[in-house]
């Protein structure tokens, strides 16, 4: 990989890639297929640990699995991006909270891992062309989320899936 100093183009590419990675989190947490479509190249190979699959197969199975959960929240950080002549590679740490199970018996599953992405700049911008997911740790405990009582009674705007999430009405005229 290239150790060249940061240039304005390189800084712009880093910002574009960071935005792309954040859009993945939005797409997966909101179950927004259109957002995920903007993240992966059409010819991407994606391997979450059970073998590489194409974009359509992977996104459909991810959305089906995540859509069956009450909520998820993927938080990314510690992104290391390295460039070569035509590509970039990004290692991105992720901690993801999942609330799953039946009401009254829900489980909080928290997973820590890393996305190892190979990216290319295409006509439509940077896209992930290959993803390998590495799980580093996980934890499952009975869910403790509460939406009633005290301060929570006043906080009535809650996250959800597309199109019900407030994001999709925010700023709409």
C-alpha cells in the first residue's frame, strides 16, 4: 500500500470512504435497501464468515435477518484507510447492538468486530468491492431497554425501519 503523504485528493477520498462506511450503518440499521445499494459495487463479493456471496444475495439475507429484530445500532470507529494506485483498503472497527426475541423475553446481543473492505473509485464514487467481516467478541444478556417511566415518557420520537424512521421525514417539505 502507498505511504504517500496526504494530498487534497487523498483527504477527499478518505472523507468519501468514511461517509460510505457510515452509510452502510444507516442502511443496515434502517433496513434501507437503497442505501445499501449505494455502498457496495454491483460486482462486490461479501463474506460475513460463511463464504463469499454476491451483493444481491448478501443484502437480501442481511435485511431479512436484521428486519426480524426489534432494533439494531451499528457504531463504527478506528478506521484505517490505505491506498494503492487504483484501490483503497479500510479496516473499520464496529460495535453493533441487536435487540432480538419475543417481547418479555428479548435479548441484547452486542457484537464487536471489524470490516476489512477493499474499495474502488467507480463512476458513481467509492464502492466496496470486497468485504470480509471478522468477529472479535460478542455478548448476549437479557434485554434491559425501557421505553416507559421517568425521562423516557417524554422521549416519544423513536428510531425505526425505513420508511417509518424520523430520518425519512426529516427535512421533507
